[in-house]
């Protein structure tokens, strides 16, 4: 993970539209909304980008599951940037959704994709090739973090074109991105603590994941990784939604993974954690170094070494990937080739 993020930033000396292909500036200048189409893990990177693009570039973003969007009667908007995200670039639903959007008259298309020779790259006007290298496993991991890095670069590019990024802000964001490989290496060093948690998870059949704000999509991705490779049934919710249903599932048998970065939502999240504890649920909290959360009866805490602001999802997801990986190892499942799944879903 540290290496592929380092590769992503190689040669990036500043924010420039050309990172997304020739003619990107002219396209980005014309658009006033974004439609993201993707499936699975790639859909969750798109959901994370919605938080970034809307808060930093102030452009409205709609994120759609491609396998649904392709069959829906939706209302097109001409000045839309259609962004497809795909590791393989061959996912049939995402390609069909792209064609559906084009059929509705939305012609400004960009793909964020890991394979330069793929159908997705051929079909889109603009492209950004992620630097994940070859992903051995079926479940996306490096593809996800490199997609996020690319989507953050897209956020900054759109913000710059919209006049919402000063030179100081650009320099600060790029500095934070360049430090990511070191920060991720520090997350990987938490592996022994995560292995101890995974031994508990391996004995469970269900788990809940909670997050808020831009860490809600990261909770979704953490739950998907656990499902895909360890076959433990996992669901993710925005923490504020607990009381609207999922709380009924919480018992002493239910591990509840909580992504708790030290951001503006932390106090709200803490009251959701109390809702879980009051029902006997076991909390497994990924906090930041400076989060005011303490471990105790039924509350297990692992602290990520740095609080990482807007880029925090990239760090937090690595800890969730490790939790899924070690839970799967402890259960003896094949982490690289989960049953019933294919790397590239072309039908
Ligand atoms: C989408 C996806 C992956 C998942 C698995 C099946 O693929 O859902 O997220 O890990 O490989 O396909 P892609 O469009 O990102 O290649």
C-alpha cells in the first residue's frame, strides 16, 4: 500500500487537469455536476469522493450503483461529468451504465481505472490510470486506495478550476498526500494488535460496522472486505442510523467495529457508541492517536498513529483491510480466491 500511493504521486508536481488526459481542462470548465458510476469496492471509493468533491470543490455529486443505474429512467443533466471507476475496466454493469448515461446525452466522460488497455478507457474521453499494479486477490485493496488517491487529485483539480483552491491549500494538500506512504506504513505496524482482534472475529458469524461522514463509505468497504474473504456476515451503517433499526441486532454477541477519527463528528459518534454499549454490544474502535476515547469493559481501542484530516479514509481503510485479512486467515478461508467471486465481472 505505501508503495502504490508513492507511485501515484510520482511526477505530480502540482494540480493540473492534464493528469486526467488531453482536453481535460476544457471538459472540467464546462461541467457543474458529477455523476459517479461503479460497482462493489469501486462504488465505495466513489461514495467517499462525493464527500470530498462537495465539501472542497462545491460541485454536487451523485453516486450510483452501476448495475441499478443502467436500468433506471433517470433525468439527465447536460453539464455533467460522468466518472466511471473500475479496477478491471471490464465490469459489464459499469460499461453498460456508461453507455446508458451517454445515451441520455451526457458526453463528458472520465474513467478512473487500473488497466490502460481496458474497454472502459477506450469508451471514455478522459482517463486516469491508477497505479495499483497487479492485484493478486479478487477483493480489491490497493485498487481502492489508489482510486481514492486519484479521486482526491480530481477533487483538487475541480476545486482549482472553480477558484476554490489557493496556492497555499494546494501545497498543503499535496504535502499531506506525499506523506501518506509513511503514514500508511505506521498503520501497517498495528498488525499485531489487529491480529488479536481478528482472533475474536473469526469466532463470530455477524459484525456491524459504523462510521460517520466520509468514513461511512469506509465502514461499507470494511464490511464488504470482511464478507468477501472471511464469509462473516457484516453490515455497515452511518452511525446515526443505528436507532432507526440496526440497534435491534445488538447483543453481547455482536462485535461493532467503529471508525472513530478525531474529526468534527466524534462527539455524535461517541453517543452512538454508548447506544451500543447500553445493549451489551462489543465495540472495536479504530480511533486516532488524539481521539478522546478510552478502552474499558466491552470497548477495545486501536489508535491510528496520525490524525489525517480529509485523507483519513485512506489510512482507516488499511486497518479494516488488515482486520478482514487476518479474520479470514484465522478461519482458514482462501484470501485471494473467495468462493463464488470473480476478479472481473464481465457478464
Ligand atoms: C468491481 C467489483 C470489485 C470486487 C470484485 C468484483 O470491479 O465489484 O470491487 O472486488 O472484484 O468486482 P471493478 O469494476 O472495480 O473491476
